[in-house]
């Protein structure tokens, strides 16, 4: 019987995770299957018992379970504790563990930059913003700040990580070498024509990073590229957090280039 893996969330909607992980299992000849499990919040405790008894060998965790799942685990990584959220459940022997690979996903495309940016502005204050702030601090970027339309929420995030919170109306004033959008502005649908940054306020040679990956090139990234910035699409974060999950579950590395081609084809279809 194949080893069972899957993603839990509510509502789950469309997710590329099954395609990514099932492709990885097939490429490496692993007898495993990854499924989508829509799971209402009240059903989480019973499902986590099922994880232990069946057993289920690994989980991706998305909204609204990233915090609630922590109560059902035996061990949680320091990274996940700092963020206050788990997006990956894996086994270490008989110990059920929680990790946050969103942080790994955020920083992976930046590690090859030389030099690294010396300052970073994170736009937004949700879970992706928390992962971005944690990741940029892990990278050793000296000056990290957040900005959010709701100032109090931004201040709460900033206080948790010991970084600055910049009022939304002043977010473009700092000469930032890295600007990371974690808001839904630019996402396919009603927000696709929106951007959190003015086209004439990008610093030449800065890095513009968008967590949004549908569309692949948001207005934010298109205008940043036209202004001379290096750009990083949200597909890179999604890819690298998934590669890190796969490694935790199997001890094997998925082919990065092949996985990227798969995801690009899925987005363009």
C-alpha cells in the first residue's frame, strides 16, 4: 500500500501541491501518494489521530490549520515556534513534528545573491509576512521592516520579531534594497491590476520579490523589472517550500529544475 501524504486546509480550493509531490514520488520511484484533504476546523483533532493510527507519513498544512495543528504535535521546530505557525508535519521516528518550510521557501532564491541586500521592506502582516521577516533575519539582512495598511497588525508582527513598523503611507521612503510583497495585491482576479508600490519608487538594482505566483509576473514585478530591479516570483517560494517538505518526508531531493518546469507548465495551462 502506498505511503500516504497530503494537504489539509479549509476551504482547500485549487492547489498545485499534489501535482508537485506525486511527480516527485514517481521520478524517484517511491511507492507513495499525495492527496488533497479538505478539512473543516472542527474535524482537525480527529484527523490528527488518524495521522498517528493509519499512519499518514506527512502533511502540508494551510489556512486555517497552521496554528491549530501545533497542539496535536509532539515537537515543533524553533523556526515554526518563532513564526507561530506550522506548514509541514513529518515524522522523526515515533515523534510527530512540525516545521515551517515557508521560511526556507522565502530565502532559498535569495541565497545566491552577492551581495545580499542590506535592507528589506516586507509589505503585509499575515502568515507569509511572518515567514518573510523570519527568513530575512535568518539571512542576516541588517535592516528589516514591515508595513501594513492596518498599522496595529503591522506593529504586532514587528514587535514579535524586533523589527521596525513603517506607516503604510511612508513605506516607499526608506531606499529599500529588497521589497517583498506578501499582500494579495496583484493576484489573479479582482486584484490583478493592483500593486503595493509606485512604479517610480523602485531603487535601481534593488530586488523585488512577490509572494503571489498567479499570475507569474504581477504588475508589481513587471514595473520593478522595467525600473532596473532584479525580480523574484512567488513560484520560487512555492517551489522551494515544497522541495523542503519532500526532503523532510523522504530524505530524498526532488529534481529542482524538473519540478520548476512542471509548475510553470501547470500555471501556463
